[in-house]
């Protein structure tokens, strides 16, 4: 029996005003997949994530997550934006930040015992047990990233989306994050954006090349040239969509 | 005339101290959200819009004899209107927030000037609306301030978790299926009410510093927003009472003295933080 489809994009086009960013994208991720989106800056990786989250609506085509429209299943999606987007001086403890993943469950008033227990378990999963009362602003970049992952785990997601989880981390911390994700992949479907294919290739099951168009490949199909800068174009044997498609998506809704 | 000898039996001073205490509670709670969400400019716009409400209340009282429409009621009306207007006009990026705030800021002052010009008679008390009159707070005003404080306390207790996500990562609310517009509207209403309460102490022109600086100073040292609120409440009360005491003997303007003290305290604490680091 085929595994459950977690993400399904059919013929999706999207653009900001006149500028088309994604052109006829069709992709399917099954339960248990661990996929990395790679591609040049401005190629549409983050836009694709935001379409999957339902924060953007495609001009054409359909996006289904867990078999439904994305905005209906958002609660089952854990999303970790780039950690540099957060206010580093924000006065919150680590536990406060993790509990934010359960904000819609607690209703009004204070978080309950169950919420706190789930938050503590999430911190333990990312290897930060005992960090709950520390100030979020005093953590290192790698620790902050793990706290944000714990925040999404506290929401008990079925799908985890991450935007550049290794960005601005030193190699040791970056590998620690990816090793953690690899371990979480035993229970969760994961899709992440990465700049560096070399870093992710030893952890992921699939690679999606995104540059206006998208191609998905199982990791076994590709070989990665170990270039120092991890250039995404150094994939052998496959055709990644590096050329710009000749015509704009002409379907309008 | 000394502050410390009069404080025993002057009912004016007792009421002023009570007003300062009530204002400090609202200031500590809501100021912390304003600082965490970096919305000081919104406080400036809403506070200046109060002048329109105050002017309207004066006009109605003098021309139409509506004595129940007090300047406090007028400023509450204007504060709530301005908060709701900011929420509606800026939700879903309908209009740029800084544009909307600039318009509300100036329109409030303009409406105030026009209403006051239309009001017959000498406007001797205009200064007290602009720069505060903590010593003129009436018992009715105190009850209204207490009711608003209670409302703010209950709303903040109920919505604190949502406000925290709104301030930390606005999109986080959308992703958890909660309306950002709804939560923002509640926060803006609380900001509007707090501005009205604080304007009783330091006037509409000086509210901005009193609402923002105690929380900004507290945030330099506290790890959690709840702690910021407690420290900010204490700092606001301290500065208000010290400002009142310092200005009392030499008969200096109270509102201005309170603000000067608040700025000095903020700068001192910021220096302490720098030295400690």
C-alpha cells in the first residue's frame, strides 16, 4: 500500500504581481519523507513553503496538505522560520517560547499542566532539558534554533517545515540540528529549505531542486560533488531546472 | 508648603497618589506589550487623538449643556475610536501603518483645536489636558480609572498567551489558526484605555514617555514579560510620586517633572546595564 500523501502540489503557479516566481510545480511528499529544497536565492523555495502553509494562495493549481486545503490543517503543521527573524532581546524564558506552540490549545488564561508537560517533553527531545527557565535572549544561535524546533514539537505536528535551519550556525551546531531532524524523521514528515546540499545530503531522503520550476529526486539517484561552497548545481546525472522557462504561466483565476 | 507635611491630611494629595497608583498598574502591563511589540509610535498617535475627544466634550458641555460628557469621557471615546480605527485600517496591510498613525496623530490635534475654537469663553484649563493635572483628579475620575484598570487586568490575564505570541512572532498566531487582527484589536483597545488613564497624570502630549520608558527600562533587566510588567509598574509609580513630591514645593509643572524624572531613570538604568555588561 502506498504511504499517505502528506503534501501534494498539482500544477501550481505563483507570482508576486507581474513577477512569476513558481511555474507549474507538481510535487508529492509521502509520510515519512525527509526532503530538502535546494536552489538559488530568489528561486522560490521560501515561497513554496508559504504556499504549503496556506499563507499564500496559488494563482493556478492546487495545494493539498494531509489531503485538505492547507489553512484547514495548519494546526498539524510545525513551521520553523529562519531564526534570525526573531527579536533577540525579547523578554521570554525558553519555556515561554516553547509553550507558544500550544497557544491555540490553552484557550484563555494560563497554560495547563498538560501543556507544560508537553513543552518539557519537547525540550527534552531537542536535548535542552533543564533549560526552561533560562532567558531566550541569552542562548546561542544553535540553542535558539533547537528551542524553536521544540516549540513546533510541542504543537504535536504531523509535518515539519523548516526554513534554512542550519543558516548562520557553525558546522558542529549545524550537524547537531540535522542529526536531530534525522531522528525526528522517524515520527514526522520533514521538508526544509537549505542553501547547502552538501550539508543535508547525508540526512535527507529526497532533494527538490527549485528554480521557478521544481524537480524531486530520491537521494539514491543523485551524486553530490563535494564543492567547498556546496553549490546546488553540482548534482550529477540529473537535470535540475536551471534555465528559466520561456513563457509565463498564462492561467489566471 | 511641603509635600511631606501635606501628605498626611491633604485629600488632594491622597487622590493624586491613588491616581498615580492606578495609572502605574495600567502603564506597567500595557507598556510592556507596547515595548515588546515595538509600537511606541502608536501610543503617540492615540494619545494626541485624545485632544479631539476632549475638545468635543468641552464644546458639548458649554454649548449644549451636556455636563455628563466630561473631558475624561471625551478622551475615552476618542482613545477607543482611534484604537479601533488603527486596527481596521492597518489589518491585512490595507494601509501602511505609519501613514495611518500620522494621520490620526495630526487629525486628533486638529480636531481638538477646532472644537476648542468653537467653544465660547476662556479656555483656561487647556494646559491641564495637554500637560497633565494629577492634582485636579476628581473622585469620579478615580472610579472610572479603577474600572478601566480592572478591565485591563482581566483582559491581559485572559489574553496574555496570545499577546505574547503576537509580540514575539505575529505570524505564529496565523499558523496556529488564531486571527492576528482580532488579537491586535484587543491589544490596541487596551493601549487606548491606558493612554486615557495616563493622560490624567501627565497630559496627552507627555503620555508617550511615561508609557514606554518604564517598560523599556524594566526590559533591560527582566527575563520574562511578567517580570517586566511588575518592575515597570513600580518604576512608573516611583517616578510619578517623586515627580509630584519634587514639583510640589517650588510649584513646578507636575507632568513635566514626572516625565523628566522618567527619562533620567531610564538613562541611569541603561547606563547601569551597559556598565554591567
